[in-house]
């Protein structure tokens, strides 16, 4: 049996941070903890798909904010290259190729999905038993286009 479920989390992506070390032990960045709690809370309120407990394939797209220099329409006096870059941005032909690293984005979102509705007795969340059941995944970072911005308002 094949299930397909899709959902869009309307929270700006954030990469998983490294643990911090002090003389009292190891701890997670409080901002990262807050972000993961926010994402997990959103999933708990809005996810109504099936529960996954076997090998699954996951596709993830991260929409990153466009730099202001890219999202601002060029003037008529702008150079041809600037106009071409802007047109590619509008047509969604530009990928996000800067920091944060995509593997850290994936790690943060997978951990947040695992934490959503986590039951300590059954040791599983509401979406999947654990992110270790992801046997195949495809991920990409894209610059958030103008049309994407307008559809979220």
C-alpha cells in the first residue's frame, strides 16, 4: 500500500546547531530549542496524515528568503546582468547556494517532526516512529519567489 502525504510548514527554515559545551555539561542553543518546539507544535496542530512506521521516502523543499538585492526590481539603467538575474529570480530559476548547509536544515526539520506529539511510553511521534525510518530522501533549497511571498500573506 502506498501513502502520499504533503504539508507545508509556514515557519522560516533554521539549520540544526551544534551542541554547546560548558563546565556544567552539554546544552542546546536556546533559540534552536525554541524553533524546534514551534515547528513541533505546528505539526501537532495541523498534521492529519497517516502514521509511518516502516521505510519511507521523504522529499523536502526549503524556501529561503531572497536577498534584498535580488528581490528588488532593477531600474532601466541597471546592467543587463542584473536584469537577467532578477528575471531568473521571478521565474524561479535561481537556487539557494549559500549557507545554511542543507544537511543541517534536514536534520533540524526531521528532529522537529520526530518530536511532534512524542509519546515517551510508545517512543514515537504523530508522523513517524523515528527519523531513522527514512530510507531515501531528496532535498533542495530554493529562494522564495515573489509569488510564494504573496500566497502566504
